[in-house]
C-alpha cells in the first residue's frame, strides 16, 4: 500500500454535494441561508461524533494486527 501524503484530504463536502442531497431529500435546492445553517450543522455534527469515528477506526485496525 502506498504511503499517503500528510496533507491529503480524506473527506470533504461541497455545496454541490449538499444541494444534490437536498434535491433528493426535500425536492429542491437550498438557498444561501439554508446552506449556512447546513454548514453549521455539518461542522457541529462531525465534531461532536469524531471521537466515536476515530475509536471505531482504530479499534478495527487493532483487530487486524
């Protein structure tokens, strides 16, 4: 397996990603205010549960050592 660069992006969300999800879920695109609210929610949600995500990742790695 190749060694990854330390600045490689592992996960990203674009406004386009958000808009596609909005179209699928609510049948329309979001306006600027809704995008701002969604961005805040994404940041909050990801930061709140990142410890759970990391724990899961590293526990899986330990299983395969």
